C-alpha cells in the first residue's frame, strides 16, 4: 500500500484537487479521472529515495505535486513548498491547514531569489522546467552533498544529456536516472537524481565569473 495509514488524508487531498483545484485552474478537468495513478501515486513513490527526517524544498509546487503528497506520506520530512504565484500559494496554504500538515511551510517566491535562505537535504520538482534550467535554480538551494530529485517523463535521458554543461559548471558528484514505484504504479516513476558537490554555489559562481571575464 503506497499511502498506508495516510490514505484518508490522501483522499481528502484528491477530493480538494478534483474540486477547488479544477475550479481554480490548477488541475485540468481531464486529469480528475486519473488523479491517483498519474499524479498522487506517481509522486508518493518518490518517498522511496528520500532519507529519513530530510529537509525538502519543493520548487514550483503548483497544486502541491509532489510536495503535498510527500508531506502526507512522510510526516518525518520537513518540507517547504516554494511557489511564486499568489493564487497557488493560497491554494497550498488551504491544503496544509485542511490536512493538518505541521511539517510543511508554504513560501511565495522564486528559487533564484531565496538561495541564501536554504541548505536543504533534498530539492524536488515536477513539470517545472527542462533539467538544464532546473539545475541552475535547484542546486544552489542544496547543502553540500544534497540531492535534486526531478520527476521526469520520456525525455529524461535526453534532458540529462543536454544539461551536461550546466551540471559540469556546478561540479556535481552524481547524475543518474532512477525508476521508483515498481509494482505500485505503471509505468514506474522516472527520476533524475543529481547529487551536489561539496560547494556547488562557489564552483558554479567561479566558472561563470571566469567566462564573463573571457577566461578559459
């Protein structure tokens, strides 16, 4: 069972997505019939690869996928839902209150604006941006050795290859494709996992500075 004892909370969240989420344009009407497999379970299995008691920043949380789902299934996690649009942060705050998620903070803002405020264990993202752009936003939010876990689709491998120069700039330690949720969701959820180097901000900033000065 993916949700276990947390199933009632997941059901309340699904109902809220199907009603208020659709009414406010956060979820398309056609997604209602496939909320569980395509969205909730698809996100919940991400918990398989997140360490215990990790601090998590969910970039571009939107309707709360995967951030709210992770908070429901893993109450040990400390999660920040980072979202720039007011109507979405309002929706997220309502979800947090309705579900009694005391392990969640909703914050309005863009990742590139709050880099000094976080040194997270994990950054998550789903349907936010191609990996090359996402990495620029996410990696500076991580502590040394922290992980970016990006939920991706069929182009995951291509995106990972295209993001190579950006990842090299940050001196990342590991970049790989993972599949989670075998036997729980079909097809399994595809994740790009990027592990930050010891000091990703300084490494990337130094290389960008040299390029601006015309140095090799």
